[in-house]
C-alpha cells in the first residue's frame, strides 16, 4: 500500500486511508519530500490520480489480516516463531523548524549568535532525556535533521528535524508530547531563536479485533504453532483499517530487531511458520459458519 511509512512525505498511510475513505486530496496538496518533489507530482508520475469519491469505503471486505516482521527483537530473544498482535501503539510525528540567523562563523561572537543548530541539538538531547526518564513502553526518536546553509564557516540559520513519539496508552502519549512541545518552546526562548512545531501525524493506539485474535490463537494451538500475544510498537496499515473493518496482525521474528535497514532479516523457517498461521487463519475466517 502506498506511503504507509510516511518516510518520503509528511503523510502516512495514503493507501489504507483511501480504502477506508479517510484520504483527501486537499490533505496532501502542497506537501513535498525533502528533495522538493510535491506529492501531487509524485502520484501523477506513478501513473495514478485521486479517487472520485474520497469518502467511499470498501464494502467488499469481511476482514483484514496483516502479516509482518516484528521489527523488534522480542520474538527472536524468546525463540517464538509467531506473534499475535493485540493492539498497535499510538504515534505522534512532528516536523520542527528552528529559525535563527545565519552569520559568519569567524566574526560572530558566541554571545551574539542565534544558532539554529545549537538550539536543535539541545532540543534533541532534551527529548531523549525525557523519554529515558519516562521509561517503557514510550519511545521517542529524532530521525532526521537538515541544516541551512549547511556549510562549515557559517552559523546555521535554520534547522529542520523530525520527532516520532509512540506509546500504547493514549493519555500517556498526549501528556508526554505536550511536555515535549513546552520544552521546545523553553529552549528556543533560552537560545533566542524561533521554533515552529508541526504535528502532522496523530494516531491513537488501536486494538485488534478480539474475535480474529481468538481464531488465530485457536488455529495456532490446533496446528502446534508456538506463539506470543504482544503489542506492536510500529505503525501499520492495520491500525487505519481496524476502526472500519475487523482487523488483526501476525508477526514473525526479526533478527536482532533490525528494521528499515539493508540488514533486516527473518529466518525462512520462521517465515514459513508465520505463513502457515496466516493460511489457517484465513481459511477459518473464509469458510467457518
């Protein structure tokens, strides 16, 4: 499905949002990737267009079952080949823009600088410290940062970075992100720069359909597949579809938990067990009375 990750454009789940009638053309108008390509140009270049009725929901789907690598190391460490997901964490993603003043690196005294990189670095460290203090299952990540003018002898006048914050409980996620936003403003005032906070993804934690979860458990028990009930710390199309169509997920192990990396790997034997669990589940859902 298109743009599930939101890794190119600041918009996630374009494909699954279209299935459930939540994707609108106006939501992506004007947004661009970091190379300056607009979403509209990208979709046209790929040979696609927009839905005539953006609020139309697929009515021909009885249920949705997604199988995925865990993207963590729990299953591997516990030597369990299949994970049955009970709920998916909520996520909030931001693009933060820090505007200072670009100036000569040699002639601008330290006390007279409005250094965007200095402020952004302090913000990044603060976010990490706050997340460590909060503890599991909360996670917070600054995944990318861009500087302007990004040259060795100029004090950076602008810094743009992203934040990804996740938690299994909605209230805890909201409280933590509110504290982060306040901390960013505080640091900006201390350094003498401006900060713009763009919350462009706000996804609540989503439970999986318990009837399908029970079918998965029953099928794994009957076919001697060892499994673990768990939550997903990563976002998936399943969380978009779940509020509209009965949905569940299966995980297979990820070696060392490595994901979004060329070294991502899952043992073929574990893949086979995951597929078997999927086959039995789909058969039960498709043919059971």
